[in-house]
C-alpha cells in the first residue's frame, strides 16, 4: 500500500518536473535564470505585468472590505441600517474604509469559504481552485 | 483553441458559477418557474395585467428564503440557504388554474430544453437547490457552444489562431457574457443561435450554396426565433446575404427565390408560436405587453425632435453594462471605472468601423456589419417605443450580447489602428485587460454584493 502510494507520488512529481522543464524550454515567464540579460529583463517585466493583472485580488486580500453598517434616519423617524459597502459608491467605500472595521486576509478567505460551502458542498473548493487556475493560466501563457 | 486559453475561460466561468448565489440573476425565479411548469406538462401564460401575484404561495415561500436580488441592502442568509438545502426544500404546489408567469412571453425552446436536466435532477435529488444548479447547466452548455462559435468566427475573419484565442477570451469572460452564461435565462442561447447563423454564412462564403445549406440555415433561423423573439431579425439577415450572393454570382433571380423560400419556411415554422401568443395574450408580440406592465411611465415627455436623440443615447446603457454591471438589483462597478470604460469602448468602436470601411474589408462589411446592425436596429425600435411612451425601462447590456463579439472585433481593429503596434500584441493587451476586468468585477462588484 505504502509502496504503491510512493510510486504514484514519484510518477506525479516526475510529470510535474517534466512539465516545468518543457515550460522553461518554451521561454515562459518562469524562466528567470537566464544568461541573456535581455531575457531576464523580459521575465521581470512579465512578472510586473502579472502582478498588475492580479492586483484586484492582492488588493482585496491585503486591504479587505469594510464590514460595518451605518444607520440612516429617515424623515418619518424610521432608522434604516445599511451595509457600509454600497456597490458602485467609491466615496462611501473609502469613507467606510477609513473609519470602520474591515475584513481581510485569512479572515476574509475563511468567511468566503464558509459562505460558499453553505450554498453547495465543494463550492469553496471550486471557487479558490478557479482563482488559482486563472493565475496559473496567465503564468503559463 | 489553445488549451491554456480554454483553462482560463473554464476557471473564470467556474468562479462566477459558484460565486453567484441561487436566483440572483435577471428574472431567474420566473424562468425557473416556467421550466418547472413545463416539466409538469402545463404551459404557463402571461398575466393579463401588471402587479398580479405570479408565484404560487408555496413557490413564494421558497423564493423568500433564496431571493435577495430585489433588495439591495441585504446579503443572502447563508444559514437559511444551508438549512433549506439540508432539509431538501422543494416546491410542493398543486395548481388549480393555468399558472401565470411574466416570462411566458418568451418562446418556449430554451425552457423546453432546460426541462430535461430539471427532470433528471428531480428524479435524482428532489430538492430545489441541486435542481436549480443542474438546470443552470443548460446555460453552461450554450455558453461553451457560444465560445466555440465565437472562436471560429474570429478565425474566419482574421485568419490568425492566436488573435482568435485572445479575442474569444475577451468575449467569454466579459461580466455580462458570464452572467448570462450562468443564468437560467434564454439570453445566452439566443446569442448562440444568432452567432451560429453568422458563422454558417461565413463558412460557405467561398463555396456554392446547396439545398442542404438552405435547410440548415432555415432550421437555425427557426430555432433562434423559438429561443427569443429578437432573433427573428436574422431572417432579414439571411435574405440580405442570399441576395448579395446572387448579385456576386450574377444569379439574382434564383437567389432571390431561395431567400424568399428560407424566410417563408421559417415564418411558417414560427407561425404556431405567433398563433398561440395571439390566442393567449391577444398579441403576436407578447413581449411588448409585458413591457407595459413593468415599465412605469414616469419619464419626461420629449419633443418630437428629441425622441431620436434620446433613443440613440439610450445605447450608453448597454455599453456601460459591458463594464461589469451584474444587475438585477444594483450591482455595478465604481463610476470612476465604468464611465471611462464606456467612453473608450465607443471611441475604439467608431475608429474600428471607420478603419474597416476604409480598408474595404469585404467579409466584415458584408457579413459582420449587417448582423450587428440588425440587432442594434431592433433595439433602436424598442428604445423609440420607450421614449415615445415615457417608459422608465432601459436597454440592457444582455440585450446587445449578440452584438458584443462584433463590437470586440471592431474595437480590436480600432485599437490596432490608433495604437501603432502588432495586431497580435494588441489582441494580447485586450486579453490581459479582460482578465484584469474580470478580477476587478469579481472583487469589487460580485463578492461585496453577496458576501460582505
């Protein structure tokens, strides 16, 4: 059983290494170690470009979302409690960011994971797998 | 198509599919109900007046747990959804009279196709939420079929596989395409059929037209019309192209007859639906009746010379929607993003049209332009109706989804002529921007709307 597991593992790893080698030979952006200075500069430029493309993800991960609610009293005296992040309202988003609580980093990931998995089993896996797939897809291209 | 490109499309689709909670997209509860009644062997009807209760009490109770789209300040109650799923919540309704749904104004083909996955899922699960997700797979099928067709159209017109790959991604991961690609709604199927008609004509542009081709095109036209009424405009497109082929081959009369035969056959095949609509709702275009129920007459009355200008200006809405409006309800990106997006989109589009005309690119002018123009003209007519009747409704991005790929091709032409660079590089830039746009809309529209 253990031997079979080791065999499968070694097959998977050897395939992964082969794939990485083939990517190197295709001069993909993973190729950073290059004797050609022009090639390495191009690789760095590509990495900067990819960071720019995935910047919304990075920004959300590190800065997060404001989660407080704000209360608005209407003319008839009714108090409405609204979410702070009203989609599309940049000013409100910035104001809430400066003054209130926010959810970011691992907390945000865990919160999303819980909510997605309550919609349907494994939806969290598909969601985060999908995002990883997009990033890998850009890296390979 | 390059497998890595396909992987990116697949991942973007999967992320939107799982991240959009049930019944949040345009008119989904109504469309789902339409499918539900068809599986029961009952054909629903359009209500005679607006504001009527269109859901059975039991169905309403179910939707109250799941539906949040019309209430912009709420996020879904995930624990309620979880318990509904675990308790196998389901419609338990016994109808006494003909069921009503506003979406019954749509021809039934999409809903009929969707009724098959519904039946299978119903047999396997008998629980509303799994059934809902399985029925969504109907749109998944049409989404990927559209991507396949779009790639082939790009390849037919540009003859470069890499550019076709990049531009297909730009179309496929646009938030409006993704939104309609996952929604239980006939819009994506309507796009599939409309673009397949264009591709079929492009594929035989240098080949003789056979009897079997005419049968195929009549079938596609009829199926398209049975999915959404707006696709009837492509009967005119087929007639125009056949006439053009006749002029090109100096056989005007035979081709004119072929055009008439195709249109007449399609009309005869579509006639049962029009008769049904006339009998049940008193109109052969029941969609126009439904507009009168939904669109309130609270717009200002325009003078006669302002109506055409207002009708044209209405098209700012669908174009800005392509920036990432995920409506129903309110999800839209920051103005700082969608206003410049709309301006740049229009600028490149106009330059692209000018460039294509000046280059005298025959295939683009003969095939792509009329296809795009006919759907725009159809909605220009709708827009005129709105402005004349003071309706507050707007032309949405999803209505013009059929024209989005022609728009992207023309924007590509416009951008390549304005920014002096290799065409392949331009397509790559558009591809990278579309990925950034996807992630931006995911992070700043979709997730905040439903999760935080």
